[in-house]
C-alpha cells in the first residue's frame, strides 16, 4: 500500500491454480482467498466467486464506515450485521450488477441511541469508496433494534 496526501494505492492479484480455481492475494495481507469462476456469475463448488467478494466488499465498506462514525459519536452498538444481496442482469450476453441491497442490522441498548445510529448510517453511506465507484443502484434497508436488556448493553 502506498499513501500520499490525496491517494491510497492498493494492490492485489490472482494466481491461477487449475481449471477455474484461483488464489487471490495482496502484498500487505497475510492471508489468501481461494475463488472459483463458473460459466455464470456466482462461482462453482460452493467456493467464493469474484461476485461474492464484491458484495462482501460492499457490506464491509459500509461496516467499516459505520463503526468509525459510531466511535466518533461515542455510540456503542451491542450487535451489528450487514447482509448484501446482489441482483445481476444479462444484457446482450454481458452480466452486470443491476441492484445491490444492503441490510445493516444495528442493535443498541437504548432508544436514545437511535438518532446516533441514523447519523452513523448516513456517514457510512457517504464514506464507502466501493459504493461510490458504482453505476448501480444501491438500496439500504437499515434496521435499528433497541434491546435494553441485551447482555452486552450497559
């Protein structure tokens, strides 16, 4: 990774193994990911595909932005998940993501946290670089759940 005042350069690559299987790597990351490609998007053999990784990047980018905003707001969710669902369309033989739905589910210990969650949600949407690189509709289905008796709550 190289950083300047205005840019961050990330590098990753693919090492083809055999058939449709490959290993993804990045110089600054210690682990690798095995992927498989298929005749259709979504991979084969219940392995990660580039499309799954793309959706995970969407959910992960939102999550990182949300957690950063939550920390700045001194808000502490007791539980957080973010599922991503991508709908692909075939347009003249070319597949593309037509729509991506993100389902952040944020559990907080008190009703007073709802406004902070809403603010962190907006901040996370604005901060996600993967989201801003798209020409695809992204729909957020944010759920805020108040669980005052959650074991992790205060």
